[in-house]
C-alpha cells in the first residue's frame, strides 16, 4: 500500500484506485470497500465515454465528479492515471463544506 494523503476535515473515508478499478489504498469507512470502488469506477468510465455532453465539452478531460446523498457525498478525482475517492459529511445548509 502507498502512503495516503492526510485526511481532510469531515472526511469519512478515502480510496485510491488504479485506472481499471483495483484498490491501491483505503481508509475510514471506505477501507477495502470494493463495492463502492467498482461502482464509482464504472461511473467515471461511463462519464468519460459518454456522448450526452455538448461537443465542446467532449473535448475536455474529466477532472472531478461529485455524487451527493442526503448526509454524505463522494468526490471522485482522476489524477496521475488513478482515481481518488473521498467520502465526506454534509454539514448543515449554508456551511462552506457542503458540495451544493
């Protein structure tokens, strides 16, 4: 396993995946969570090959996807041929850490 970046505020879990979805590193509530890893890796794969976006957006490389639930959210970033997934709490509305 590789050294993980330090956890941020309100972080519940972290996953680092290879481009094909294999778990390289994990911690917190996402520790060895291969189900979430597979689902979010598939989401990124679909988004990257999707033709639903306007033509000018298809030329741009995907950088980040946020999946929001009622009490938490996942942010998925593609960097250095790896997927970095962070699960964080959603604070009360109006708080700066909310993804909305």
